[in-house]
C-alpha cells in the first residue's frame, strides 16, 4: 500500500510560525521604508517554510518502493541559492555607493527563518529572529557609542556641476549630518567637451556620523555626479 502525504496541525503551526517571525522582520524593514518590506519578507519566509514541508512530507506516495531514495536536505540548499535572485535585485550601485545590502541580507535571513520553521526547528527560528533585531537595533547603538569616543575623519571627493550652486548644498548636507569641514580644496575638472563647468572638490571632514551615509546623501544632490570616500586622503570605493 502506498503512503500518503502527511497533513496536520504540526505543518500548519510551522507555517504560522514562519508567517509571524518573517512578518516581524519585514515590518522592521517596512518602517525604515526599505525597498523590500513587510510583504516581501513574509512571502519569502512563508514560501521557504512550505518548500521544506513539501520536501519532508509531500512524497509519502512515492517512497514506499525500496529503490526510491529522496534527500529532503537538497530543498534547503536550493532555497539558499534560489532566494539569491531576490537579494541581487535589491542591491544596486549609484555613483560608486552601494545600497540595499542590509535589506538583501534580511530577505536571505527571512528565507533561513522560514526554512528552519518548516523543518520543525521552531526554537532556532525564534532565536535567529531575536538575533536579527539585536543586530539591527543594538549594533547601530554600539557603533554610535564607539564613534563618539573617537570622531571619524575622512576625505570626501565630490565631482559636481560648478554653475548650479551645488557647493552650498554639499556643505549644508555635511553640516546637517554631524560633520565639521576641516579643509576644502577645489579645482576645475579638465574636460575637452563643451558644456557645463565641472568642479572636483576634496574636503576633509570630522564628526560622529556615518561617512558612508554622508556620501550616499551627497550623491543624491542634483548636480553631483561622483562621490569617493577615503581616510586620510586615500580613496576607497565601496
């Protein structure tokens, strides 16, 4: 007699746990207005849980013959690689500034939490979800405390259109981000093409803010076409 697929409260509880935990992760991203929010994280985690449940219980009608061998762990491996296309779509580079890495990692983690919930590792799934909130809420606080003891110093090089009053916006943004401008050097960019005048600006800043966040904000200023960040005058593109 052939076996049947197992269906019951255990599977429903696993799906419900994946729904709740991944919704919590997605809600945090949604409140921060990230590109992947509540719905994306919830669906990724719920789908991962369902894949694992199907792998564990969905082939009872074909495993009775002795020559049939199934490896449920292969589904988890495929989830890890398959969810990568979602994360890749969330990461983008704009003017040498990388954005979306944390959200992509959160989607990847949601898939892992859903996989653990679907596999019946409910305590581990809940623990990893708690660890996620520890990282996203406590780690920035720790970094801020460390930065407060020793203000960061960096050189930011900005290329911008010199005839649009962009310099004032650059200085204002740096000041509002908690930095003090210690030194400024600018020169007209060399170009053989007719058109607007471009300026290369190098400014040394010091402050307790996030230098990479400042670079990202500067890249969004109209007229800015290049932003490079480096400590002590050495460029480091991220």
